[in-house]
């Protein structure tokens, strides 16, 4: 009861502040140091979030560049150089200062921070690393020393345990439900084609570590000394039963044992053959960042249509783009959404050969 009242009180306060700030009340006067790309991006972000109560006065820069914010009716003024900023802050004309200078301006940055320490303005540093394409960017403190992640996994600590619990619970349940189909498929493979029932292949897993992934065998001929060749339409190596298994994704059912063993996850980027990894990591920017999480049986790329044969570089780039988008926005709810969409869209895949 007490918790509900406190939550309701906080929500009421937040909504009230949002309404006041939208009408110009309870605002903070803000200045941006630096007229480069980071400064421009920050100014746009502030203009799109009036509920934050930030009244952007303008820019300060020793070497100002022309600013022209898209969607703004007027140019934001360059109010002066860094000495002028310190003076205005000392006079109490500025409540918050956002510094967007490049790391290369370290001497200038040090002098500015020293000067602003003699004011009552709150000072924030927005480093130019945010102009890169980051993966799950966040800040953290290491014994009081601030750090910013450039490429990171969202699944660490408690979230890693939650993801693992999800995988154990769901894969155990699914394996119980599909025990009879597994046995029937294994028997059919044994009766229709000589050779082992299961096929295993080395893939890259979490953090690029080597894992062995299991599938029902769907081909007569497997990997040779010539390397790995991706299956194509009308591939003579694929058995009639194998074609059905691949088209319906039933050949991937043994990978639930990989999930239970901890090598894979139910949801994640699909694992590619090692030979393909070595090829595409040289051709697709950010390709290896897919391995910041465990590979999955289904994924964000797959439910968005990027599944099956990747016979062009553009197709692989799109698959990687969706994989990285999944990692960036990962949550338990997103996993459940992907699983649900996989079930709703069915297992039939016209691009699988």
C-alpha cells in the first residue's frame, strides 16, 4: 500500500513538472560549449524534449562554426568564447553547461573546467565518442573513475542470469513437448539416407569462442577440404527429406540441446559457419559485434525476413544490422516478442534450401 502511494506520488510530481516545463516554468538556462557536430546534435535533442525544462541560450566556442539547426525558425546565437562563458557563469546567467569539445582539445578542456569550478553552474561532459555507431553505450564508475562503453553487451550481471533462466525454462519445456517429433525425424533420416542422424558444425559463440552446433542432417555431402559452401536452391547435396526439414526449420530442433547446455540462446543472432565468419568480418562493418551475445535459434533478423541464403553482401549487411539492433535494444520482453512472432509467422521458410 505504501509503495503504491509513493509510486503514485512520484508519477504525479513528474507529470506536473512536465506540464509546467512545457509552458516555460521550472526551466534551467543551458549553454553548449562547442559548435561542432556533437554540439549540434545535442541542441537538436534539447529542442525535441521541451518537457526536460532546458532553455537553450546558445553556444560558446573559441572557434565558432556556422550553426543551422534543421527545423529551427532561427539560428541559435554564438554567445562568445570560453572566457565569456566563464564570466557569464560567474554572473549567474547560466544554470547548466554542456561541454562537447573534442578529446584533442584536452588542454583547453582542462582550463575551462578549472574556470567553471569557480561558478555555481552544473557542468556536464559529452564526449565526441557519441558520434560513432555505438553498441549499448552507457557510463559507469570504477571506484570513482568514470568510463563510457563503446561496444558492450546488455546482458551482464542480473540480466545475464535472467536471460539464462529464460533459456533453461523455455528450452526444457520445448524439449519435453517435441520429444516424440525428435524421435520420428531421427528415424526418418536413418531410414531414407545413409549416415549419421545428427550433423554438427563448429561455429562462433559468445565472445567469439568456438562452439559445436547440432542440427538434423539434411545433406548427403557435408563439408570438404575445399571449405564450406552455403546451400542454394536445387542443391544436389540436399536429400528430399532434408529439403523439407530445412524449409520448415525442423532441422534446427536439436539446437535446443545447445541452449540447455549454455552454448546458445533461444533468441539471438543466428550462428554462421566459421568460414563465413572469417569472410564477412572483413566485408561487413561491425560483423563480429554479433558475438557480444550468445547465438540463437531465432532472432530479430529472422522474423524481419532476413533468414536463409545470404547470396549477396547487401543481404548479409541487412542481417547484421538487425542483429545489432536486437543487441542494442535487448530486453526479456523483446525476446518474448520474437518467440511469439516466430510462432505466429510459422516455421516455413521459402528462402531455406
